């Protein structure tokens, strides 16, 4: 059993990361913190390129711009806030500054979710060396090739953290479906819309219990139970080693870190997914609904068997008609009510969507169908199939880069 301390729980380690680690709760409210991963590529060839030394000279480096496992990948993040509009503005500013620096070097950001056709190098780091040593060759081979748009959701207290964790856990089927953006494996289409998630799991194949669907939580025992789960990990015994599709990070004030979102090709698409997640969480909190009413038990679902991540013919995008819901009408009602009311939290914080209402504005009254149509019409991935068939994967990457830069530079 984990040892309770005055501030939290003391977790015993195996000595690889630590001998012991005190897990505490550091909540600062219902806020949203983004983490956007990008590959860095040569502007001319779009092949991966290591620009870490040059980026390290920027004032943003180490805070809003961080290295990743692959030396040819970076993470862009900004401080947690409630307002998605403020988050979007700051992300755009940081991304523009990074892109300008890279362009001066003849390089560029490339927002793709899976880049497994070129050799990638590992960023020099004692921690990364430990991960590769103990997670094995599969981690070394697969982990550097994936990129995602993660979202951290904060909480006011333990009770709210447990509820938010359960809400986001229940969103996994839709989150995977809406975010699917990796229809190529080893440079070829294979009928799967989210190959990144498959590769993500393959990287942890030595310890499969570290990934996949998280267990539901009980509000009263959430903190203790999670501390025990961390201490029971087969290696490292640290919250960072819980690679589940959604995980809490109590010591950072995070109730739920959503990790199952494919990297999106534009900032606008990323913010649409964040708005979707925020709308649902805020609605559930505002109305005190029971999330168990909405979905079939997730324990019986695995993403490899969910029809929602199979491609719909040659379109290289996915249908959203097969989402596994216990009551689709109830889900649509919840989301539509959140949009229509512009749900304000009981604490009187600012309005829910904060300038991103268009992302949640059903044209035909069917929320899920609207998101499906919006994705097909506005997302460059909708054209990936024809582009690939005509000119190959390099042309797809070029079209994604151009769409990303056009979206980044618009007002």
C-alpha cells in the first residue's frame, strides 16, 4: 500500500527514475493546457531535420518550445487558461515565431501525426536513454515517429478531478474518431484512419498495461487509487509512465490529459477538437449529469475493433455514424445544449466557447454529422487520397504544410 503523507502519497520507486516520489495535488481550477507536437523538416525536401541547437537560442525554448524524444520533433505549449480564444492567440503567436526562425534556417514545421518513412534520431538525454534501455527496441523504433495534439484539463479539487477524468474517459471513442489524421503506414494507405494510435501502442508493447483505455475512477478514492496504480507500475513508478489514452497528472493540477488525439494539420482543427472537449466537460459539470448514461462500457471496446476508425472507401476520412453510444440522442442533446446556451460555469467564469462557436454550430441540427461534414470540407486530409494516388506521399506532406501555413497566417 502507498504511504500517505501530509501532502499526498509517497510512492516507492525502482531507482531508475527515483527511489521514492511524493505524489501531491496542485489544483488551480478548470483550465485548459495544450501540448502540440510537430516534426521539423527541411523546407525543400520535407525530410526530418534536427534544428534543436538553433531553436535552443530562442527565448521561448525550454518553456513554450520544448524538445521531444525525436531530435526532429518539438512540442509547443502555452500556460493553462480557461479561454480557448486566448490559448489560440498565444499558440498562433508562438508558432509563428518558431516558423519564422525555422524558415531562416531553410526548415519548417510539419503537422503530421505519423512520420515513419524516414530515419529519426534520439535527442541526447539521460532520461530518454533510460526509456529506450528499459522499454526496448519497439519503443526506440516506434515512439519517435508519432505526434499528437494533447489537451490537459485542470480542476478545482479532487472531486471535480475525478468527475472530469470520467467525462474525458467517456469521450475517447469520439476523440479518436474526430481526430483521426494518420491514414498512411510506411507511406501507404492501409484502410485505418488512425495508424498513429496503433504505433503508439506498439511502442509500449513490452508493458501493454501502460497504455490503452484507463479504468473508471471512484470519486472518493480517486487520488489514493491512482497513487497505488503508479506504485504498481512494472517499471519507473512515475505518473509520466502511465501512457493511457487519458491520464491524470495530479502534481501538475491536471484532472485529465487527453493523449489519444492525432496531430491535426491546422491550428484551426486543433482548436475545434479542444472546443469539442471543453463543451462536453463544461456541460457535464454545469448540469451534473451522470456520464454513465451516455456510453456503453468502454471496457468492452478497443480502438482496433471500433468501426469509427476505419476509412470510408477512397475518401481517406472516416464516417462518424458508428460511434458506440448507449444513447446517441442524449449525447446530441448534451452537446447541442452546451452550444446553444453558451454554457457558463456556476462560478461565473467567461462564456464556454470564447470566440470558437463556429466550430460547434450544427448547420443541419445533427451535431455528429456536422462535425463529420466540417472535417471533410475544411480539412486537407479529405484530399489526401486523390493527392496520394496522383503524386505520392511527398505531395500529401506538401499539401499539409501549405494548408498549415495558410491557416497559421490568417487573421
